[in-house]
C-alpha cells in the first residue's frame, strides 16, 4: 500500500521549495575553486565517469546524490498524484471535473523528467576544447575549423581575468557581445559555417558548437569551445512550451464558474 503522503500536494510543495534551495547550496559550494572545478568536470564527462571525478570531493558527491534524490521524489510524487486524481475522476465519470484538467500538466511534467533522464544517460557526451584562428579539431567523426577569431578587448586584462569565472565579470572587464568567432562544422557530407557568440551556438543537425570563453596564450587569444550532441533538444522545447500552455489554459479554465464552484466531497483529502 502506497502512503498517501507520497502523492500529496504538501509533499509536492516541499519538494518544489527544496529543489531551488538545494541548487542555491550548490552555488555556495561552487564558490570554492576546487569544488567548482569538480562541478564543471561533470559537464565534460559521461554519466559513468562521474563517480571517478567526484572521488576526491565528498561534499560535492553528497550534494549531487541528494539533488538526484529530490528530483526522483518529485517525479514519483507527480506520477502518483496523477494516478490517484485521475482514478477518482474515472470512477465517478466526472469528465468535466477540474482535476481532469490537471492530467496534461502531470503527463507533460513526467515527460520532461523522463527526457532529461534519457538525455543524461544516453546522449550526455559534451566535448570541450580550445582553438586559435586557423586551427582545426577532430572529434567522433566531426571536424571543427576556427576560421576567424575576433577579440575586441585587452589581452593583458584577459590574462588577469583567467582565474575569475566569466559570470562574475563586469561588462567593462569583458563584453561577450563584442567578441565572436567564425567557425566551420563538418560531419560526413554535411557542413555549416557561421558566427558563434556566447549563448549563440552554431548548429548542424543535432550537434551544437558553443563558444564558452576566451583565454590568453603567449601567441594570442584562444577560443574555448564546447561541442554537444543534443538530439532531444527540439523535444524539450516542445514539452516545455506545451507545459507552459497547459498551465495558462488551466488557470483560465479555473476562472470559469462551472469549474470554480466544484468542490471535493467533505472529508476527502486533496491530492495533486
């Protein structure tokens, strides 16, 4: 028998508060350079390599395990809440009950969790590398050529900022909008080329080539790049867009008189 608390809104609210609080704790952990490096390494390693990368960072490992536990509990709560709420509606044949309107929200939320899990376990294989203008790089049948590098800043200042995380820099220190690279991405007979800026990647099919930062070297600036394979990215946009739309539609429907006046029978707990 499954405890009713696992499908309750009370648990859902607790988890929705706990997850961002736990992310905030992770930001505090990342303030330490060693722990920050360990967290960044997770973005460059496959899931099976994570335990080795976290072997020397027990606090980061504990934080990550607890975060995954919170997300798993939220997924379980959503699935159980959906099952219990919909079973009551099905038994009473109340097809216009307002809880039936929650079904798309629950299903889309579960789908988002499952897609994130599938992406992490099946496709998570980011590849970081650095290039200077005119250099090329090969990875898993893909060829990346950096044709041009435009850095409109002070190289000496860039050298001084090397140890500082890019998110803590002011626009006076480093303006990512003024700096970009021109690159060519090839995979078999397919290829594309274009300008890459921070948060503006170059796409070829399911591959995304991203500009992370610039770093100083003796012979000039170097671009720090990230190549990721994200075949589920269009599905993510579709699911999140559908989830937002269903939330808006649900809020509008609840304002209709025939739904706003519905109440559960006295003494019956509300779930989901």
